[in-house]
């Protein structure tokens, strides 16, 4: 069967996703990547998941550390999204940030953050399926999240919510 990848993207583009930045640090180097695939998996035990692309240059560095922090971007943080999706050598230049209980970067102004330990990583198609055991979390604002829908970034208000 021939599969049309463009059609697949078009169909799934009708489903909005949140935008998050996954951060990590080994104490000397900070790493980050943008994902639109963050999801809750389980309440008991508390587990979350996301799907980094196998071609990501940031994911192997985060995976090697074994811990990460999910930063759920607010609607006004498209600049953070663009910065942390880049291939810049140091994506944190000129960005002050807080730290999670174990010292992982928390970006300023995010809607929420979740500090996790990697519980498992499985190869799934052209992505990895990463399961994180939640160690600490906080909702830091009541702002609307940044959304990706129909091939573009949006605020909830733009979508009539």
C-alpha cells in the first residue's frame, strides 16, 4: 500500500496539540528540545510521555542524563518555541531560568512544569516513545497554553475558546 505522508499530516493537523520544551542538565551543560507530542499516561503511578524524532540531535544528550523537565509553553511564548527548536549550540543564551528540585531548567513564564526520571524509551516508527516517571510538578500560571493546529501556532482565543 502506498501511503501519502502529506495527507497524513493534513488529517492530523485537524487535532490541536500543546507545545512543550523538554529541558535537561548534567550540571555543566544544558540541553533542550521542542515537542508537540507531550501527553499524560497514568495517574497511578504518575507517568507522562512524549515522542522525540529519531533524527533529533538534542534527544540523545537528554536521554544520556536520564532526567528531564517538561516546560508547557504559554500562548505568548512562541519566541521560546522558535529558540529551543533551533540548532543553536547554546539555546539558553540570555535566558534566565529557574531550576526544578533536582536542578533542571524551568523556563520563565511557562504554564506548568514537570520534572521526570526516564522510565522507558522504545523505538516507535521514526520516533522514540519516552515515558517519564513524574518526580515533581507545578502549575505556575493560569495562562492559556501555546497550541499547534492546522500547521500553525495559535492561542486558545484565536480558536474561539
